[in-house]
């Protein structure tokens, strides 16, 4: 049985030529991989080759039914789908990549448009240790009477919360820049990229005069975008609520 979703997603991946679109034909352990691509441990053993087609069919049908009938909050349904997909691990390779793309698809179909601005894949990659730990804790009870998805749900929803916040911050920053001149945007970007920064440092980094920096800082203070820390020569500026 072919998955045309995987066929399309891995269309240009030569290393996936032999198995692209086909469910796995042999067992595939879920392993943790370090930054060098080395396997550092087994996370869990997913569904068998024989179990995979029916479990995938049931998962897709249940997810569609649950979303259409609003059984619970859509984020919980999507979280469950991603967990079950990863637990089944239906393909020989590429399961993680496909799970992230399917996450984006389901979020977009349920009007969570922030996924267009901030990469879910990038956030997961930055928290791979937490990702593996959450997956392992939840799969320890998978298919048992005491199944507990709590560790996975906490991790998955925290990533989405971070993704949404970063998207909101990005939107706010774009709105701020639309109200500033080209030189003022240079000052704003230096402050954005710094924990705290002095006017002299901003002047040195941008090549702008201290007068231009001072005027811009005053404008950003009036706009409530930055805050002043310290007094006199020790005065520094930082983005408000950063």
C-alpha cells in the first residue's frame, strides 16, 4: 500500500527512492541521534509490519472524525495524531520529517496560521533531547490499559505555544519597522539582537551619529517598545518584555 503523501514529500530525496511511498517491510526501531548523526540509544519499538496498514487506516479515519465532530480541542486531536503516527512509525525512514509536515497541514486546516511564519521543524530540532524524552515516556505505556500521553502532550503543546509566540513577536516587529525610518530601523534591529545595549554601542554598530541614535531611542521609548536600564553613563536599553 502506497502513501501518496510520502511520495510527494520525498519526491526529490534520492536516498528514499527504494521505499518512497511504501509502508515499512521490516522492523524499524526509533532511535535517538546526536548532532553528528550517530545513534545514541533506542527510544522504543514501533508497530510491526503486519500491524501498520490497519493502524494507519484507523488513525487517519479517527482523526478526521474527531476533528469534524469536534470531540475535543483540535490541538489535542492533532497532538494525539502526531504521537500515534510516530509510535506506529509507518515508513522505513523519514517518519519524523513527515510528522512535522503533517503537523503543519493539520494546524493550517484548523486555522492556526502562525505555522506559516515560524518553523515547527526548527523548534523541534532545537529541543531534540526533550522531544526524545517525551516520546519515550509516553510510548512506555502505549497500547496498555494505563496509557499516558501526558509527557508528549506537554512537550508538543509547549512547542506550539513557543511557535505562536515567536510568530506574534515577528508580526509586532514588522509593525514597529513600518513606523520607523530606514536609519531608525537600524537602531531598532541592534536593540532587538542585544540583551542590553548602550547608545554608544548602537552608534558604533550602525555607523549612525549619537544624535540619530538618541532621537530613535526616545521614539522607541515613547512607542513603549524598549525600556531604559540604569542611569547616566551606565544607561542601557533593551526590548520591553523580551
